C-alpha cells in the first residue's frame, strides 16, 4: 500500500461481557482504496465495521480517521457515510430529494446542492429518474440511489454493509462491476463488509479475511486466492482442495498415499499434521498414466457451461476436484466418465502445505 492510510486501527478489540467479538488487531486501510472485510457470519466483521463507524466503542485500542483518533468521536462528527442492505430511502421523497437530504441538513447553497446531486445521480446512471419515488424503482435502482446519497457529501470513507445481499444473482454480479467503477470515479475509500468471496475478489484492491474475531490474512485478491496463509483461508476463498497430510523431511506425506508435490509454508517440523491446499484449476487430469501422476477413480463429472469439474478419489486417502475449461476438453478426456480410472498431477509450487 503506497498511499497514506485513511483508516488506522491499533490494538483494537471489542468484548461484550465475557464474549470477545474482535480480538486485538492492527489494520491500515489506504486512501481511495476499495477494502473488503470478508468472513463467515459471526466472525466479527460487522462489529469491526460498526466500531469504525462509531456505532460501537472499542473495548481497547485506537481508531484513526485521516490520522486523528476518533474512537470517542460521535457518529455524526466522523467524516464517513454508511450504506446498508436495506437502503433506508425516504418513501415520500423523490430520488433527487433523497440524495439531497444530507446536503440540505448541512445548509448547502441551492446552486451547489443542485450541481452535486445531479453529479451523484449521473455517477450512478440515474440522472433521468430524479423525479421518481423509491416505490417506482427496481431493487437495483434503489441501491444506486442509496449509493448516490452516501457519496454526495464527499466523505473520506464510505462503509458498505453487504449492500447487494437483497439483489438477485445476475443483478448482483452487474452491481459488483458498477460499484468498483463508481468507487474509482469518486475517489473515496470504500470499506465493504461481506461473506461473499466472489464479491470480495471481484471488487477489492485488498481483502482482510476474518474468522472467530481475528484477521487471518490481508492481501490483494490474487495474494489471498493463490497464496492462502492458513487452511481456513484456503478453504473459505473460492473452491479449493484441502486434504490431510503430515510434514516429512520438507515434504507432504498423505497417509496411505505417500509423498505428494507441495511447498511447505513456514518452518514446519517433521511429524506436524498439515493441510495440502491446491486449487482445482491447478490440477492436470489424464485418461492414461503419466510419470509422477497419482492414480484415482472418477466419482463424478459436472458440466457448468464453461468448466467441467471432475471428482477423483485417490484410493480413499484423498479426494480432489479438478476443473477443466470446457474449451480445453480434448478427445483424450471425452471418454472419461464416473467410475473410470484417471490420473492427476500438479506442480509443487501450486500446492501449499499449511500447518494452521
């Protein structure tokens, strides 16, 4: 991260009585960065966001916004806005007046208000619908109005709490691209909270993966996907094969199968139980034996349009899923079917031996 941080958290923790919701953590979020906090339900991500917003007070630690501590500053005095899944639009106001509401409350001059609201609506491509009421809009359009209202005041940070969750799948995918475009155009730091891995991978500059109140890894989408630092991150982000093994002389040995290609991550003593993590698209599958390949039996074949997914049982010691682009399925694989033998192989640098 090259820019100065818009948000810095130092030693921040949150407890509710004896229950610890967020373990002590340090985190920096850059100016104009699209930063996602990703994790399953109950992991602490919403509590973390609420502390940044000011709805919750940290049990300990310091939260800085543009270099100034804000953990004791009321919500209304923090230079940020928040976008919720519910949109929270005023049903009796027009689209224009919904977006203008905050500016009017701050007594912005009429001419400037009109210019800024018009620019915000054009940004979300709703300039032609300013006279409509929220009830006359689709779910996606209401979401855009809420976003325009969140950015029209030009805050330093916009917090987004799973705002796409109420949309259908196709519209959600479209809005992922739109959100990233809008964030680039307005140049505001976005902090996006989600449990959806695809959303985080699609939109983010960086991602913080959380579990059980702790941040397990922070990195770019590519870093998180290709270089997971733990078994949890490997299994939670995208589709990944993770099977049990033991560290043996710098190798990964699978019980009943023997050594498999893998790169051990960190200083792992011999005899340590580890997980071998490898993405389905990194595995090669063949219908005939090849040097170094592992023999197995196909348990299922699934066609998803762009990809064939093969389930392969490696003699009961491990089960892997292999993804083959449909356009790459050559004649040597077309004869494969459930129950037929197959051989799988991968390069050691594509498989990570993880102790945690």
